[in-house]
C-alpha cells in the first residue's frame, strides 16, 4: 500500500507555509510522497483575479525543486472548465490504482466548508482527510461536520486533525 498526500490550491503564490504543511503531513503520517495539484479554474475563486496557470505551475516547480518526495501534477490545469476537488481525487484514484491510499490535506477553514463542495460525500469515500491549522481559522467542529456530511469521521478514521509543531496543540 502506497500512502500519498494530496495538497491542492491556487498556489498564487506558493509559499513556505504550503511546503511546511506538506512536509509535516508527510513526516507525521508516514507518507511516501506529497502531490501538489494546482487548480486550473478554481470555482471558489472565480470573482478574484488569479495569476495564469502556467505561471503558478512554474512557481511550484521552482519551489519544489529537487525534493524527491514532493511531486507536481498539472492534471487540474490541463482539465477544461472549473476545477473541483472531487474530479481531482477521482482522477488520482484512477491513475494510482487501488494500491494507493490518498490523504487529502486541507486547511481547517476548507474542512469547515467541505459540506458546500461539489460531491463532498464522494470525496470522503475516496480518500482520508487531513485537517491542518491555518492562521485565523478555528478548528473544524467535528460534530457539525459529521451532521452535515455523514461518514466524514469514518470508521477508518477518515478525518485526521494534524496540529503542526508551530501551532498550539489541542
């Protein structure tokens, strides 16, 4: 079984926080690699202007450098239309096969909004969620999340709250 972290976003710009979160998740969860997936046309950011996808992809390539366990996927950039995480995770499931276990790394704020996402229940079925602290965001309300998205806490625990070393432990 290969354990692979997936961290998506606009990465506009990519910064050390993204890299720290990926490294912390990789280390604490024993992930073999972390796959960075920049969004092509992120539906949540439609009213905002973002840098062109090729520029964001180049920034990520430079930031990831030669780190052997950080990988880059341009699949969402290459896909036409709005970018939805459910499509990203489904594509990765198909590409990587059943021998890969996916850990979808999300900020606390994103976890709280997850019930609003397209096919959120399907996301929960296809991967394990990893919630990480984000400055200015409160920890997700697990009971509320479970009530609005049954199965999000899962029997295998689907949702892991991962405090970073620099964040206060709860």
